C-alpha cells in the first residue's frame, strides 16, 4: 500500500506524462517557456486569481512574498508552530523573526483569537515590528480567513496564505490560493498537486506586486536581462515540471473528489474510536493528509509502530512544534499548549485518490486490532 499514491497515479497517466516530457525535450526550451506560461494561466484561472508566478519550490514561494514586502531585520512575522519547518524558515531567511501563535486544537490551524492577543503583546513590548501573518492550511484544511483578514487589516499586517498542503480546497466557495495579499503553494511530489521534482507558485492580484515577484524570480532583473533592480533569487520553475503539472491538472479535480471519498470511508470506520478530522459545511478539504488523534502519546506511538510493523505506511506530522526545534533554541518563545498536545497525539494515515475500499478497510481493522491489544496490555499491568 502506498502512503501518497504517486505510483498509482503514474500508472494512470504515464502515456500522457511521457509524451509531455518528450515534447519539451524535442522543443529544446527548458526554462520559462510555453509550458510555464500555460501553467501560470491554468493555475490563476483555477484558483480565481489575477496572477500566478510559477517558482522553484514552496519554500521559495514563501520567501519571495516576504522579499516583495521588504521584510527583514527588526521585523517579525506571525505564524503557526504546527507546520512544516519551511514556513518559519522562510521568515528567518529574510532576517526577520518568526513569532509563533498557538493553534485551534480542532482545525490544527492558527487560532485567530490568540493571534489578536499576540499582536497586541508584540506592540506593547515594542522590540520587533510586526509586518505579516503567514496562515497555513494544515493537512489541506483552509484557515479561518474571514477572521484573519479582519485582524490583519486592523493592525496593518500583510496576510500570506501558505497553501502548500491545500491546493484544490475551498472555503465559502473560494479556492485556496485566493486568500491574503499573497498565497504560496508547493508542487513537491507528495503534495495534492505534485510534479516530479521541486516546484511551487505564488499568487496575487496586484499587477505591481506580480511584476516585483517576476523580477525576484530571476535575480531581481529589470526590463533587460543584465539590469538588476533588486536582490533576487534564482527561483524559476523548469519546463519539464510545468509540462508534468499541466497533464496532472486535467485529472486534479477528480483526484480531490476521490480524496474526499477516502476521507468519508475513514470517518465511517473510525469515527467513534479515534478523533477524526471534522467536516465543515462551508469548507472542502484537499486532504493532503488524513490525520487522526489519540488520547495520549503512548497509545499514538504504539499504533504508529504497530501499523509500520504490518507494512502499513503512516507518518507523524509533526513530532516537534517549531518553537521547540533546536534551530530556534536561541529564541525565547511562550509555551504553545495546543500545538504541543497535538504533536504528541496525531498520526497521518495513507491518503490519496487511488486507495481502494479494501486498502481502507485493511488500515482500519489493523488499527482497531492494535487498539484492543493496547487496552488488554494496559489492563494486565
Ligand atoms: C511542503 C511545505 C512547504 C515547502 O514546500 P517545498 O516545495 O517543499 O519547498 C511549506 N509549507 C508547508 C505547510 C508545506 O507543507
């Protein structure tokens, strides 16, 4: 059984993928050509945004948003501690300081109420200038953008959506990547829409900002290739990856529906036994991960090791919240009880469009068997 379904997807699409790659080789244009242009148009239209700038990775996408705002030393950017390291790393790479805000334990996303409190605290302390908020749509579930937009406009902060895990999801009939002044996503192979290497994209609506982002993508270049207006990056997406994404985009909506099917089956089989992701009327979830939670760490670790021992792939996202990472040991952070609680209890099960009903049943019956084994062993102690 596969954890993220890349082999099964290749099986389905291989003829089209191979011919798309070969036609790039035949044409001989490898960087920023027709495939990238077509991808940018396709993606902007898909999410309902004016501009899409295809880039080299999700990490670079985030970094470029912060660079376009001129964020750096003495500034701080607020974000969640319960995310992949890249979210905070992009902040640190600019010279700014990440400030973490605890999560809502039900959504695993940044808690807007805590955000308001932390912004006021930073302003009172007066040591750092708050400039932006990066909200993450963790596991594929969109963050609470109506509230976040309000708080950000009240405090004059730039809102950035980290949609690396949520491409294809919706909130109140708006697609992810349409929220905030900027949205960043990733096409790392295991993300909901993945290429066969590294890739990402930035989305925005403002023409001026789009031009700055395009300049940053190629060494801060101006009109002329050897005219450098600012410090930038080499953050281009290549034609082969764009060609692959253009093929995968055609079946993407059907894959998102299949992920929902898998989530529904898991929920039916596990709902009364473990904490399963909540479904919301106004939201769709891209289900980058199907993440359940147990009552404590001992049980979670027992199930995790037990499933792996039976050859059922599963993962812990994330075992260490970012405020406790060694890379940030020089910074002083407040405790983040909800993020710490979640990191000890969560477990992500196999999730992709190509899981069969049989696969799902196998995972769930193995999990149930391990649960009763754990209870028996605890009773005997
Ligand atoms: C994967 C991921 C990133 C980074 O994307 P890369 O393409 O791997 O650089 C950033 N944020 C989140 C939440 C992610 O899951």
